[in-house]
C-alpha cells in the first residue's frame, strides 16, 4: 500500500518538474519574440526620423542628392510590403550605412551643422542608434537564454519533445562593423 | 588640472592665515582634553581603588573604566564641536572653492533621507539617518549633490533576564552621490555588488533571478561586469540603453579605483552612486597640528574623488536628446 503512495508521489513530482520546464521554455521563447518586437519598434523610430533629416539637409547638401534619394527609397521599402526577416535585416543595415554616410558628409557643411534644427536631429539620431543597439543586445540576451534552455540538461529533453530548436543571434555584418570609409563616401 | 604648485600657493595665500587662528584654538582644546583625561583617570582610579578595597570584585572596576571612557568621549566631543564646525566652514569651504568655483559646501547639510530612499538601493527600513558635508553645484553640464551618509536600522532583543537590548546595524555608511544623467529614461535600473554569482556561479544567477524584492534580472554581455555586479531593471532594452558597453567599462574602472562596495541606481533620469567607504572624510585633526599641507591635500583628493565621478562616468557627454 505504502509502495503505491510513494509511486504516486514520485509521478506527481516528476509531472510538476516537467510542466515547470515546459513553461520555462515557452516563457523564454516568448521573451525572444518580445525582444524581436522591441528591435522593430526602435527601427521604426529611425524610419520616422528620416524624412525630417532629409528635409533639413536637402537645401544645403546639393551634391549629396543621390545619397538622400537612396535613403528615402530604402525607408519607403522598409515601411512598405512585409518581407522575410533576412531581407528586413539587410535593409535595415543598408539604412544604417546610408545614414552614417550622410552624417559624415555633413562635416563638410559647417553652416548646416551649426543650425539648431540639425543639431536636434543629430541628437535624436544618436539616441535612436543607441536604442537600436540596446534592443539588439536585449534580443541577443534573450536568444542566449533560450538557447541555453534548449541545449542544457535537463531542459534539453523537454525541448526536444517540443521540437524547440536553437535560434540565431543577431549579428552585425562585417561590412557595417567597419567604420564608413570617408574617402569612399566623398567619392560617391 | 591643479598642480602641486597651485596647491602650495593656495595654501600659503588663502589658508595659512585661517589655519593659524584655528591652530591656536586647536591647541587650547587639545590641552583641555588632556586635562580632562587626567582628571577622569584620577577620579576613576580613586573610585576604583575604593571599590576594590570594599568589594574586591573586578566587575565594578570594569564598569568604572567604561563610564570613564564614555565621559572622556563626551567631554571631547563637547569641547571640539564649535571648533570642528568653524574649521569646516572656513577651511573646507575654501578648499571646495579652490577645487571648483562652482562647488558649494555646507558642513551640516546632507543628502535628504527622501532622496536616499528614492534611489531604492537599500531596501532595509531606516531607523536612524545622519549625514554631513554636503557638496553641490554644476560641474560642466552636470548638476551634482553628494554628502556623507550614515543610515542604520535597529534590532531590539530581550535577553533571558528580561532586559531589552537595542543594537544598531549599518545599512550604509559612506559617500552618497547624485547627478544628472546624460540620457532620458523612464524606468529604473539598479546595479548592485554581485556576491551570489561569485560564490555560486551559474546557480547564483538562478538565485538572483528569484529575488522578489527587485525588478527583472538583466544579464549583460560583459563577463567581467557580470562577475562584479548584478543588474535589475524594469525594462530590458532601457537598462541596456543606459548601460552601454562603454559605461560598463567605465564603471569597472571606477570600481577598481575605489576598491569599496559600489551601489549604483538609475532613477528618474538621475544617477545615484553609493560608495561604502569606512573613512570619515573632511574631518579636522584635534591631536596633530592642522598646519599641514598634506592634510589639505587629503581634503582636495577626497573632493576631487567625488567630483571626478562626473568625468569618470562621462556624464558631461551630452550627444543624446538630453542636453
């Protein structure tokens, strides 16, 4: 009789453990989605700044009309039809590079740089870039957390049963990691 | 950058006259304390000898010794109180002006208890809150306030004979520093010394995650930072926006320089730093001469340490939306 009770207790305890692990995994998966959403929010903040930036800079930077046009087009594409996440990432990286290029080019227009409007925009842009960086770091942290749960014992057994797989970290491509080459930008 | 030559000039031209006057007072006070010491010693000795002869037990002797010491300390404090206050106003006030004309110094003021509690760095309820030596001003683009703070809580125990004993425990003792932070943020982030992870490793992190009195655990990428500190914050992204990789490096450098427990909080676009130093800063000397440039040098170093936090943590870099 007591043997049966012990068996029941063991089964119940095991069930509780497995349910807890299941819930932990689901929680971590959702946290990854959440962090991905945060990245999106920050990226959209950057899209919102682009029209103001282009308007402020257009009159002064006549030579740079090409780059300004490019960034406006990139923004339109980003806000337009939904695309695969790889394409979205590549697009956002391009926008980042284009904006970087514009900010470097502004160095040649001290009149523009001195205007309060531009300085305000520059601050907002710096802030958005840092927030995007923070969102990416937060995303990577939640992916690492999730990957740890999926691969480490004992949660890896439950993860296998749920078909949860490792996810990729957000990586900054090598091209963007290099600081924009000023010479190259001026040549454009 | 102030040089040794600058300090010598400042000492000779501005401080020496003030110090010379105060030195006379110090000598008088010291003499009085020595006399008081002799008197107390004599009286205590006499009473002790009498009680020893009549009772023969050492407990009375010990009690008399304790009372004697307490009397001495009280007398010493009473005699030197006015001197200490005047010294602080005339000497340390000038030293503060020398370090930075924008810095003002008030010896009897301190960071308010409300400000201390709003940092949420120390969750323990406070029963006694004291402080002194408030420095405040605008250093570059950053408004700062800092003072020495001593916060304590008490426990009352009842022993077997029914007597209640009140014991005081220190929550925080040291330098408490508040400054304008260079970024806007709306939530709360708290950086605490990391004891659990150092002792328990990965399991320590699980324990930290379960801390109910704190917000969400924020796991950061810098492994050295993670070893030294544990971070809790109300928003994962915002905490990382505040704790950029460069700020984490700077905090680590600062920790190495300070070599004392550091508690940092980011609340309402301000940064709160609590440095648990054991040293009582900005105190005059009673026993040794105060006509000593090394003493002044020490005050300068202590003030520059407090002010230096602005530069060390790059708070004057205002390239984001907060001017």
